[in-house]
């Protein structure tokens, strides 16, 4: 083989290798995005909340059954009467539970030994007793005992010449307190213990340096807690507070044992009168599921908004 032929062959080899290298680069350039897209798609499918479309299908099917089937429609029209009681009881109970929980949470962090131990005793007692038992006890034992104590205090005021205050306190009658009010008191006292732990954790999540800085600026403990610590703590625990509100919506069904005419009690009355247990309790379940899912989505939306605001 001549020198020129060898040079030509070498050039051909180099040309072939260059073409292969170019093709490999093109494959890498064209194939990488495709593989990345396939990977991102599979990851999205893996993390997609498939439970939500299934839940939507169940909800649509349930509503179709309720509004197209006469027996289900009649059950819904009867049960929805108690919806206002369920909502009002939950809102009122949660409002007072927030107050009780905040005070108990502050008490758990108090430097005063008596206040701290009383708050801890309250939380441990409530957390150690089933909620249904607490509702019975608070409504049927706690409220009457409190009324008797208030009446006794009124008699003491009358004996000491303070008739105006005494007459007001002695006129409070246990029989005049409706079961709706007792249910609100029971739920408030019960959930106050759970919210106390949420507030305590939220306050402890704030660095101690912020309290020290506020005190060094001349603020009192209460001023520092009100203007510096609590606003940040409440913002941190908002998702947990929202989840507890959703839980209270479900637990409000327990007040039906006190003959409060919420949707659970009304459904029981309808089922007992018509013997349509499937229609009554299926409709009841769909109503609770709709309320809790919508509230849960709202809590998740607020949590994402809060996370974005904190990241900025």
C-alpha cells in the first residue's frame, strides 16, 4: 500500500470517527431532554394525588343519587334542617376553645408554679378522658355544679348586703340552660386542651432572643408577648389550628347524644321514623365529607400562601 493510499485510509477513518462522534453528540442533545421529560412526567404521575379524583367521582355520584332518587332526596331535605345547628355549634365552640387554649397555653409556659401546674393538670385530665365521656360529664355534671356554685355565691352576696349582685346570681337556673349551650361548653372545654398544646408549641418555636430583645427595649412581659411573640406564634400554628377546626366539625356529631338537633341527631330521627337507614346515613356521611374536604382544601391553600409569604 502506497503512502498516499495509507493517508487516504487514515483520513477516512478520522472522518468516520468524527461522524460517529457528531452523531453521538446529536443523540445526547436530542435524547437528554426526552429522557428528562419522561422522568419528570413519571415523577408527576407518581406524586399526583389520585385520591382526589376518586373523591370527586364519589361526591358526584352521591349528589346525583341525592338529587335524582326520591328516597335520598327526601332524606337530604329532612337532614339539612340540622345543618345550621351543626355550623353554629362548631363556630361558637371553636371561638371559646381558642380563648381557653390560648390562656392554658400561656399558663403552661408561666413561671408561676401554681398557674403552670393548674394549666398542666387541665390539659392532662382532658387528654386522658374520652371525648364522649367528657361531653356527658361537662354537660350533665359540670354545668349543674357550676350553676349551684354560682347560686351559692349569690346567697353569700345577699347575706353581706350586696343584694343587686346576689339576686342576679341566684336567678341563674340550671333548667334554663339549653342542651345547645351545654354542648358548646363541652366542646370548648374539651378542645381548649388540645389547642393549648398547639399554642404552647407555637410560642416555644419563637427564639428566646426575641423576648430578651423586647425586654431590653423596655417592654413588659405582657407587651412583648402581645406585640412580638404571639403574632409570630399564631402565624406558625395557623395550619394546625385549621386542622383542629376540621376535626371539631366531625366531632360536633357527638353532641347528638345530648339531643342537640344537629345533622347527626336529625338523621337518627329520620332513620328511626322511616327505617331508611341506608338513605339517612349515606346522606349524612356525604354531608360531613363535603364539609371536611372543602375545609381541608381551604386549610391547604392558606398553608401554601403562608409558606410563600415566609419564603419571600
